[in-house]
């Protein structure tokens, strides 16, 4: 009889795990979200700083942005837009995303459209001396979903400022990457440890948009 009781108890416990998982997904849309797309530009994907891992996330990123637009979730591009011969970052990384050049344009696969927002930046963070914060506040945004390049650099710096300004931070793990797997893992771990930023799949995020 003891064995039978144990089996029944195990079966009764199972639904609780499923319910807990569903509740976790629902949390993604509790605070009004917006997607921040960091440096998905020609120079970062195929140009001066292009890398295979950057190209690999393009389809997943495009899918996520299309779903967000359909659900009414704001899509905001935070784009490097450097002044040649002036910006300090260029002394470290060389010329890239120079204002007015093709390299500073959003990659065509992401279908930048009139309903999207574009915030040019001259430093790693999308917030540093830009109007991103006032834009998010006037849109009523409470949660930023981080996408783009690179998880351990510009995504990290933008997430840091978002957290310090009071926004919740979430990471789209299929739409974010770095130069190497090690950099990517370090970036995600840092975001989780310092800002409580959980990483979710496209499937989870898109399902959350529909709720």
C-alpha cells in the first residue's frame, strides 16, 4: 500500500511544476515592454566589425521584431552613429558606424519601418547622452527586452543604465550574441547577476506578447 500511495502523490505533484512554469512566462508582460535593438548595423553584422555570430542571430531577431510590432510592442533601435576623427570609441575599435555611411545603417533584414524608433548613440550605452530614457518614459515602458550586439559590451552597458534608471531588464537569448561563445556566456551571466535579467527564447517572448 505504501508504494501505491507514493505513486499517487507523485502524480498529484506534477501539475504544480507545470503551473509554475506557466506563471514564469506570464511575468514577461506584467510591466509594459519595449524591445531595444543594439547595434544591428551593417558594420556590426557584415562590415568593419562584422562576425559570423552576428549574422547568425539575424533571422531570430527579425522574427522577434515582427511579432513585437504586430503585438504593439515598441521597437527601438539604439545605433552607433560616430563622428569620424572625434569619438573616443574609434581609438579602440577603429572606424565603424560613421554617421552618414552605409555602415551606420540598420541591416535591411530587420525591416526598419515608420512605426519603429531610432536613437543614435556615440558611446557603448544607448542611454548615455541620448533621449532614450525620455522616449521610454513617454511611451510608458517599464521593461526593456535586450537584443543585438554585443552581450558583453554595448548590450551590457545599455542594460546597466536601464537598471539604474529603474527599468526591468529581460534578454532575448536567441537575438543577442557576442564575438565568441565565451563572451556571450560572460555577458548573459553578468546581466543576470547584476541586474536580475533573465534570458528567454523567442517562443517564450512571442507567447508573452500575445497575452
